[in-house]
């Protein structure tokens, strides 16, 4: 019913693509609460997390890397995305109710980028297989060629594309981001450190996904499902986000159901370090 309501509001109000994405993020039910949760296990040198929220968590992580001076061998070591730490702590008790604009902000225009494109535009340019076209001002992408992963279709009109936060903002907020400061949440909302955190997706399919985790939504494109599950776990690892017990069980079950190659579910220490470094370098992106 909620998905039908969102679709009806979009059709009646004819809001912009960006506004549709905000609407999708804000129209959602009460978050589930659990007395336990899981996180993807990391190597011991990456397990430390600051308890003082006034300390910049990204700098703390960088200090760990600097002190350890990881060797080539350590950087090449593999983290299994299918090994989890269990936490006997409350999950979903976030205090302040999720609010997209208040907690994560909106698309920004990165100062380091020399165009007038915002994050949405930069992702569209990155993901298009052909050079994109722009509006008269050159600040809005109009057309290109996108291989849409959720449906497997090819899309040419940018108006039909929504930029999906792969792990949706509300899911991220409930699973750990409510503990972050605004700078880190805004960085999460505009993160360009890899090509799977933000992706160009079919607008209608993205509306169907809403803020669901894999137990509530899997893309209809079966050829993409194993990669979808892999990327879900990568984002959870990179950002130290929790998984609910049903979410963890669903991911494990779906990996088996889809016959996924378990070798896909690995991430090197070097790759994780690079993501943490990008986060540290761009920590003040939204200031």
C-alpha cells in the first residue's frame, strides 16, 4: 500500500527526479528493533572504533593504518564478507526519528569538481556508456546510455533514472549512521569513492526497492543478484553498518538460492584501506 501511495503522489504532483528520490527516502514505516545484530568481521587491526563521538572516527581509522604501516602482504590479505561478528546490543533504537534532509542533506556540488554538476549528475556521467548530453546551462544531464542493473534494460532518458543509495539512507541511519555526525552522514549520501555505493537505476524499480534490505527486495534481473548481495555486504563493511538477524539470514539464504560463487564474497585489506582513506580525504565534503 505504501508503494502505491508513493507512486500515486509522484504521478499527481509530477515532482522532479531529485524530489522523487527524497520523497522515497522520507515515506517509510517504523524501523524494526532487535536485541542483537551482526557486522561483517574485519581484521583485528580494523576492529577498533572510537567510543567518544566527539572524536573524528575517520581520523581514528587512519591513525590505525598509519601506525600499522600495512605491508604489501597485509594489504593483499582477504576479508571474508560472509564472516560476521555477533553483538548482544539493541538495534534500531535510534532516538531521533529518521529524516532524510535533516540527517543526510541533499545532493551537493563538490568543490573539487570543476563542473556545475551535483552528485546526481556526476554519477550519471560516470555510469553512462556514451557521452551524455546536457541542458542549455550544462548543469543537468538529459540523455546518455545506461545499462540499468536492477532490470537489465538499457535506459537513454536521464529523467527515467534515479540514483540509488545502494544501502538506502534510512537503512544506514538505523543500522549505525544515527551515531554519526552530520558531516559523515552527508558524505555517505554523496559518496563517490567507488562505483557501487551510488548507482544509476530505473526510477520505478528504485521506488519498488524503497528502503528495503535483501530480505524485502531483490532485483528482478537474476544475473545481477549475486553482485547485488556482494555489494550490499561491501557497503555494510566499509561503513561499519549492522545487519539485523533476518537480514543476515536472508543474505546467506539468497547466496545459496542463487548459486553464487563464494569467491565473490571477499574484500582485500588494501581495498578497505583505500575506501577509508577516501572517506578521510573527503570528510569535510559537505562544508
